[in-house]
C-alpha cells in the first residue's frame, strides 16, 4: 500500500506545541511535511501575502524538518502545494490551534481555518483542529494560556482518528473541511457533530494609547447559541465538537427573483 502523505500547517507558528503534538500523531499515519508561518499569524483568515515570502528550513523539537515561512497560513498551504512538495498531499491538517475556532466569525477570520479552506479550494481533503482554551492572554495582553498536556493529547488523538478515517474513506459526502474543537478540560469522550454558530464576536477590542487593539480571543466572547451549534457544545456541554464545513457560499438563486424584477423595471436585463 502506498504511503499516505500529510501536510501539517498552522497559524500559531512553526514551533507551537500544538503543531508538534499534531505532527507526532500524523507521523503514525504516513509521511508528514510541515510548512508553517515562522511566527504567530492568528486572525489572518485566508489572506495571501503580496510582499516577498521567505522560506527557511528549520528543525522541530522532535528533530523533524519543517519549512518556516514569513507569510500567512494560507501562504504556507499554497507554497507547500505548488513550490515545496513534489506532489500534492493526500490530506492537509491545520493546527492544533491554541484557542477556539467557533462560529461564523472564526470561519472567516481564523488562520487555522483559512489554511484548511485553501487546501479544500484546491481539492485536498482538509481538517482544522483547535484546542479551545478559555483564555490565551489576560486582559492586558500577556500570555496566560493554561495548556493541559492530557487535553492537548486528547485533541491530537481525535485529529488522528478523524484523519485516519479520511485517508481510508475520503471526506464525508458534500463536506469540504472538518473543523474539530476540543474543550480546555474535556471530562468525557463525547464528541458532538455540530452546526456552525452564526452569532458573531462580542466586543474584542481594548482601548490603548492612541487607539484600539484586539485583546485576544476569550471563550466568553463567543455568544451563547442553540444546542446544535459548535459554540454550545464547547461552552455549555464541555463536549468536543466536530463541524462539517462547505466551500459553497452561494444561496439559492431563485430567491433573487424579486430583486431581478426590480432591476428589470429599471432597464436592466437580469438573467438566470
């Protein structure tokens, strides 16, 4: 059987403990390549760089080779696919993000999800993995992550088992990206299949001298939502959440008929 090839990317930086935990588990499934930003690039979404991107080889804490880039998580994915790897991987796994990736705001803001979406756009099965720490920084912006080794291991193992399924069976029908979130301190092995919360962040900016600055992503900033959502599973149930994501943002075109009629009455020629 041909060895499966897996690309690991992230947005917390190539030397993040989350990436290392994920990489070690992916090593059990196949040949792993690591391409990631040289430093934290959270909140980049699917942004790509317009400036020169430097690529350097580096060594991970386990002795493995990785490529550190000066660009965004999406840059890392694209450079891996088109410049660094000899051929496309069988799977892209992004993470483990040290913090939650829940709801619509994170779907469009997260660099972890941005890299996974970039892979999916190019036809590569993709999994995004996040360890939903309640607080990554304190209110003054100082790092205050409470990383639990056993919880990070739980997160990495769930990612491994999900990746094993995808490598064997392919992605679930009509799913482009699988988003995994694990609570800070899971108290059971319950994994809830969830839907995306469509409630946005509360106020995430702090007043600073001369202006405002994002103060970090805190779990309490994600609004309470319905029982089937990813946010509810993490905040209210303390369950791990697995959310299927799709690339198709187009709603049903027939719902545009009234607008089409309105424009046609104003000398436009709207067609379907």
